[in-house]
C-alpha cells in the first residue's frame, strides 16, 4: 500500500467516525427533546386539572349561594 492509499484510508476512517458521532448527537438530542415534551405535557395536564378543580369549587360556591 502506498502513502496515498494510507492517507485515503485514514481520511475515510475519520469521516466515518465523524458521521457516527453526529448521528449519536442527533439521537441524543431527539431523546432529550422527547423527554422535555413529555414533561411539558404532564405539566400542562396538571395545570388543566388544577384549573378545572378551581372552576368546580367556584361553581359549587355559587350553587351554595343560590341554594340558601
């Protein structure tokens, strides 16, 4: 094998490693994004639950006021 071939092989090896690392980085970023999305969805669900509970308490108070 000549020097040119050695350099080409090394360049291809490094390029492949770079592509693998980039793919891993994208996968990790995608996973983090999904986790954050799930967390935000849970937070929104909790906020909706709290809001609906508040509304229900207010309606119950109004009903009690008019029942008297």
